[in-house]
C-alpha cells in the first residue's frame, strides 16, 4: 500500500513496485487529479497478475486506513502522505501538523493492529534540527515511528520478532520533484527571468526521482 501515491516520488515508487509484481497495489491519495493521473499511467504498464486499487481519501482517516488493511491483507506500507512545501506549511501550521503527524500516527496504529509486515516512513532532511514548521512536523512524525519501534521491541522481549518492522528514510533535494527549484528555474527562465536564489553561493546536492524511489525500496528490504 502506498499513501501519497499521486506525488512525483510516490508515482515513481509505484512504477518500481509494479516491476516487482505484487499481487495488489493500493494507491491512497487525497488529491483527485493526482490519483487519476497516477492510476491512468500505471494501468498502461500494469502486469496481468497485479490488481490496482485506487482509493480517494486521507491517510489521517482511521476508519478508512483500518478498513483498507483489513480488506486487502496489506503486507507493506510506504507512508509518504504529507504537506511538504515549506512556505505553505509555515502559513498553515495546524494543517501541517494535522496531516504530517496525525496521518503517521493513524497509519502506525492501524499497521500494528492489522499485523502489517513492514512500514516505511518517507521523511526529509529538514527534520534535522528543524528551523521551520514543515521540518518540525516531519521530525514529530519520525518520533511517532521511533516510539512505535521501541514499543514493538519491548513487546518482543522473550518472544519471536515483532510482527511489524518499521523504517524511515530522509530525502534531500529530489531533482524535478514537485516544489523543487528546477521546475521553478525553468518557469522563471521561460518568462525571461530573473532567477531567484536563496544565496548566490548556495550549493545543493540532488538525487533523481528514480534514485529516491530506489532508496525507499532499499530501506524496506534492509529493515
């Protein structure tokens, strides 16, 4: 199951998951246009053996998430549903906290209750010593997952391994993703400039969208 399935990284992750031929791939997305676009593209490359289930809804909806886990026997969850644009979240802090933190709590609780095998949180380098609301909300989401991992490890003492394995990955700048500087620069150049820079000597390191998706799958395996 993939939350935030309509995003630039989410849709690429779904493409790579399809190559692994899962029996079912659930796309959970709150944006109707994003979900429609992702579904249409994925159906063009869908193997005959894979069932694709597009779900329009929020990862912060406990009843919906619990029903999806129960009805489809979900084994692996990639949780990427989040508000990530720094200025917008700074202007709407309660919405950012509600979506980024609460959806993580809901998904974690439902995953453990349903006995999901793996849960991977997709976070950001902005969670390191955060200086804005978006980064702080993602750090809180990480703490939710870390608390779950601690709880599972204590519950597994003297017993078999915990049923749910949890992992997290932090992305830096992903080249060409929604809200990244490259699409902004392209738009500014097409309009005749100027190009806006945070600082004339700023240095940014990038990974590509396929590399970012591979990192998520690798984290799920190594966990």
